[in-house]
């Protein structure tokens, strides 16, 4: 910890490793307060390097012994400083035996080897292996691993590592061992071990080629009733990767282990994926529809990494999106395919774009903006961002949009053919896509190197005489830190045209023979005009269909045109988009009205449009739910130059309340018509109905009647699943019912008691309160004193502190700055325990420079106060960048 500037690592400073490793043999003697690690590593000089120095990383290690080719080394045979152990003048072939001691019981960072509920786990991505032993902890050093684990048999009956179990047995004094061999070469960040008292659900599963593999889902005792969904998800993932990309599981055994203390979502360690419990455990009693969907997608994500990440990995951490963007794209496609319907695919797409806009667009417009392939970082853990993941996935999606599904598949095939077993770069991926399709994609590279969300302006001109429509597209990209000038991107813009009756007009570009309902225009210049021919009437334009590029489209359309799209567009995404744009227009105007103390009103045509959507039973309930959900406060803020969070909240609440009252009968009807009686099934059809029904409930609770409060209370009491129960309780707490009816407080207490032994549900209990606009900062402070609250468990810390600071605009941005002081205080506390999680909390203040002056000042005060303290490198980087 220090107050100084951390060192900045530059992408262009990359040099090849001086020595490569072909094999490492690891032995662990596991004990909480002193685990001894012995590593025998075979190094070979890398002919591509002219350095003869072996460089090993190490952090928080006690070095016991180091032996090189049979000889014990003493300083100055080696040097140890700044977390590096260096051995100069090493010969071509070196075998190093290194003994170290580590203290898992003292490890609260959850990186390296640590303890959770008495069991041992590791987390090595990105740079955690160096907390286990001295090693070239960089992804371009790939080796085969043999791992032997020794431990007390009673305390740690289960001993797992990557690959195949090759030996195990009992030892004197109640001890035992297990030996694992991973035949595939891997970088150190994919190493994992798990040891403890765990149980598993297992199954053998037949692959497409007829091979049988063993699948296991490991959990703590008492959780076996919560593993079936993860197991099903794993089997679906395996089958999907075979059928969609022809990629097979390469191991005889594939394990998933759930751990309750985990910094992130899950980790793709080879053959031994380690998951945050929240992405494994599910049954109707504890998990919501959203949880079920998340589990399927994260299980898929980690499984898909086996090829895109493990078999082909990253040369250096600047290439992180090579594996993450690609794997997110793959999990998005998997989830979309799993819905089994076009409307299901659209729902998934809308949700993904909503996340992108809600989190990535602000990131790209703030102090942490960075390219999909960053140029520099101080702490790599800070770069596991929505830009790397979600924008990265959009970049991969654009290849598919430009090359077609078959072309994309060809590119993937070539990528694996060229790079299997290697550590490569984003440029290698681009080259495979280009070469497999005989296309020059050099301009596309700018999506990797330039940060910021491009703006695309569209202007149209219809010529009735010649029956042509000219579309003029121009692009620009705002400056981002370190990048003032931007070159034009290659942007695929999917366009469709609707006639006055809402029917598609085939799109044909002048000079081309093909006409199609949706045409992808390739914008490559700063400004470009496309002429569409055979357009019989002035059409309504449906632009950027299915969100064909991660850009902000600026296209003036009248309310009438948007209403026409909302009613008729065949592209479900744009149908939703039209509704959002209609709402956004009004929300921005209402926010101004709030700030200027003008009366608030909502026009009838808009209310009627909402009614039409709500009562349109031919439209999938899930799509209706999305269409009737107003743009979030964050998304509204994104559209404003100066952010007044509470004015935004007031405006949005006004709109919701007005829609609630004006459509009360229709909401009632939607509620009744979308009940899902009978056994709970987490399938998209039922989940969609529940979502619409619960949205209706949340609107109804804004009407001024206590009847609806009772309706919600009944739903809570009668629910046979967590989705309905949580939705009822959340709406009750977030609306005014809590103040009106003492029963609500009782329900809140009932919920706690009922699920006291289900940590994931207690997280929900904390979140539903911390995100409520009715929860004051005093109540948050009280909740911090609750015996179930702890900083040590990231899920718990997130549910309360992040819930409040990130997702409670109305309360967090209190005029007196009390929210910011709260943030500063607990950020510092958390930073001493877990820097990685603290640095995420630090990002609450990303947008502070855009706040209204009355908030900017207290926010800056809080930031400066934090900045004066000793901070981890993680948090220091964020605070410095936010203030700069
Ligand atoms: N690589 C993991 C994933 O996206 C994320 C992760 C990063 C987990 C760092 C832990 C630590 O699947
Ligand atoms: Zn990933």
C-alpha cells in the first residue's frame, strides 16, 4: 500500500519470455496457517530471446529453498526484489526446485490460495499464481502440470486439481494424497486446486464422437438439491459447442466447483471450473428466473473458454478481450439458441444491449475509458471491464454480421487450425477471420485500438420521382483519455424499410442485384451516402436493426414514425427500441421540467401506445415486459450533459405513476392473465409471463390504493417460487406500501428468518433494501450492523454497499453528500481486506465530473479524502483516473 503513483505497464513494451517451461511438477502440503509448496520446473531457453536471465514472479511468499540443476542457490546467485526473483546467466536447460510457504488463512484478497468456509480454493487469473510459488506468471508461458496434494483426510476428504486423477491413496497419521495430471499445456492463470469437505452430483455423458466423459458439480454438504440446473446447463453447453462450432470436450473429466467467497462470477481453470455459488446453486425455493438464466449462461461461458481461452489463450493481458469478448459472444449465442424461439432470441439481444448501454457506454465516456485492447494499465484486475467483455462481444458479433454465420464459422476453424495450443493476439483473430473469408479487414482493427462509443448520424432523403431513398451516414467518435483524434471505423449498419401499412419494402442498394428485407450497409468513411432503389413510397426507416454495431445512432424520427415502428417493425429489437426512444424523449423533457419546477405532464398518444403494447396479447409476454420497462435512471443520465440524479429519479417515478394510474385496469388484466399456476418451471415462456405479471404488480403498487398492497402480500404468501416471492417483496418495499402497512415490515422479517440458512437469499434480502428509493442512509447504516453483514464475503459486500452506491440513485446522491461520505468510509475499509472488490466500488464515482455543481463538490471532497490515504494499487489507479 502506498500513496505514490503505481507503475504503468505498456502494451508495446511486450517482449518474449527469456525461458519457456515444458513441465511443472507441484506438490502441496495443505494446512491453513502454513501450506508448503514445492515446485519442480523444467525451463528451456527461448531461442527467440537474447536474454539469459530467468525471471520469476512472486508475491507474499516465504522462500524456503531454491535449487538449480541440483545446486542450492544463495544470493547473489539470484536477486529478489519488486516481486521478482531473477537468476542471471542461466544455461539452456534448467531444472529449478523451489520450496515456498504460504498462509491461506491470512489471505483475504481471494487471489492465490485461500480458505472459504474451511475449504481450500485457488484463484490465479490474472496474476494469482505468483502468490503460490515463484514462476513466470505470464500467459505466454504454457506448460503441462502434474499436481500432488497432501492433506488431512478427515478435514479435506476431497482433493482436486486440473486434468485427470492418476493416483490417490492413504498415508499414515490420517493423511491422504491425490495426484493429478493435466496433459494440455496451459498458462499458470489456469491452474487450480480445491481441497475440502465437498460433495458432488456426477454423471457420465456421451460426446458426439461416442466418448464417455465424467461430469461433476461439487458443492458444500447440504447443497446437493441445488446442483441439477448447473449440471443440465453443462450438458447443454457441451452439446451446443459441438453442434454450432464443432468443438469437443478434450478431457475425460470436467468439474465445476462452487465457492461462496469469490471475487468474480466464475473461472475457467482447465477441467476444474470454479464458480461463485450464485452461478451454480438453484432450486425454485432459492433462485429466481433470472438466476436460472444466469447460471446457464455462466456455465456455458466457462465451458466455452475451454477452447476460446484455454486451448488458445492470450499472449499478454492486453489481449484479454481475445478470450473474453469471444467467449461472451459465444455464451450470448448459446443462451439465445437455448430459448428456442425468435422472440426468445430478441429478448436476449435486448437484455444484452441494455447492459451495454447501462454500463459500457458510461465507461466508454468516462475517466476509465479504454480500447477493447488497452494500451496500458497499472493493475490488470481493473481491466476486467464491460468494455473488454461486452463491447468485446459486440466486436466479435460484428464479424458475424459482416461475414455471415458461415463466414464466421470458417474464420473460427482457421483460428483453431493456426493457433491451437498457443498464446496469441487479437490481431491473430482478426487475421484468421479475414484470411478465411478472403477479405481485407484492416480497417476493422480500429475497433480494438480506439476507445469511445462512435456516434453515427443518419439523414434520409426520399426522391419520389426516381423512387430512390438516399441515406447519408456520418460518423464521429468523442475523445477519450490519451486519444484525441479518431479515424473512421468500419461500421455495419443493418437497415430495413416499412411501408405505410407496416409491410417490409425490400432493400436494394443501387448497383446491386440483391434485395432483402434487411440490408447491411458498410460505413467506412467519415461521411457516405448510400442510394436505395425501387422504393415505391416514402418509407419509415428501421435503422441499426438488431443493434448491428455498438454505436449511438443519431437519427431524427417523428413520434409518428416511432409509433409506426413500435407497432409494426419485423425486427423485434427495433420495435422495442422505438418504444424506448418515445419514452426517453419524454423522460428527458420531464427531468428538465423537474429541475425548472415546471408542472409535469404526460401526453395521451404516449399513454395510448403503452396501452396498445400492454394489451397486445399476440406479443410475447417477455417482449411486452421489456417494452413496458422504462429506460433506467443510468441510461437517462447517459443522455444528459449534466447529471441531476434526483431529478431523473423524480421524472421517471412520475412517468411510472402516471402510466400506473392511467392503465390501472389494463395492468390488473395483465396481472391476472399471466399467472403461472402449477409446478414452477424456469423455462422462458413461464419466466416471460412472470416477468410481465410482476411488472404489472410493480406498476399497480404505484396506484393510490391499499388493495394492491394486499394483492402483493398475498402473492408473497402464496408463491411457490423465489421469483414471485422476491418480486412481491421488492415491489412492496420499493413502493410506498412499507410506510402504509405494518405487514410489509413483518414480511421482510419473515423473509430473513425463512432463508436465514441460504446465504444467496440473504444477499437478495440485503439488495432489495439497499436499492430501494425508500431506504434512507440511516437504514443502510443499521443494516451494516446486522449480524449477517460482513465485508469479507464479496457477494454480501456487494449486496449492501454496491447496491446502495451503484443502484440507489435517489438516496446515494443526497444533497448533503452523506452518500459520498458513506462511500469513502467503506471503500477504505474494504480496500484493506480485498483490493479487487474495493476497486470496483471505487468506480461508483466515475461520472462525478458530470454531476450538477451541488453534487460535484461533495463528490470531489470525498474522492480527495480517499486519495490522501494509503490505497492498494487497484484502488489507487481508479481514484487517480477519476480525479485526473
Ligand atoms: N476469466 C473469468 C471469466 O470471465 C473471470 C475472472 C477473472 C474470474 C479474474 C476470476 C478472476 O470467465
Ligand atoms: Zn470469461
